[in-house]
C-alpha cells in the first residue's frame, strides 16, 4: 500500500463497460513526510474519497479485489482514507 493525496476527479464518457458507475480519481503518491513522490496517476475509488483527502491505495492485481466478484480493468485502487499518521 502507498500513501497519496487526491488531486482531482476524472470524467470519462467513453470507457470500458466494467468501469461504468465507478469513480476515477487523480492521486499523487506521497512519502511518510508528506512530500510528493513519483508521478500522479488515476485510481479507482472503492471507499468514497474526495479531493484533498489523504488516502492509501494498492497497485497490481490486488487493485481489482475490492470490487469482487467483478473484475474491473485497473492497476490502482484507493482502499482507505487516512485520518492521520505519525512518524518517528
């Protein structure tokens, strides 16, 4: 899992039929310090996250698991909203 900040929403009128009804969000991966790391990406939302929230997401095959038994074509899915975190 990786931390990220939700930057915005994606609106797509033409997409794979298995993505119908699913929310697409632009997320910026962040380090535990809160600094941006890597490039922004589009992720499916399985938890109702919104713009400006901190979330954690998964990549790869596991990204489709929250939608079981459906298997949407995704390689990134938001699986949690972060309330707060601490580092030492």
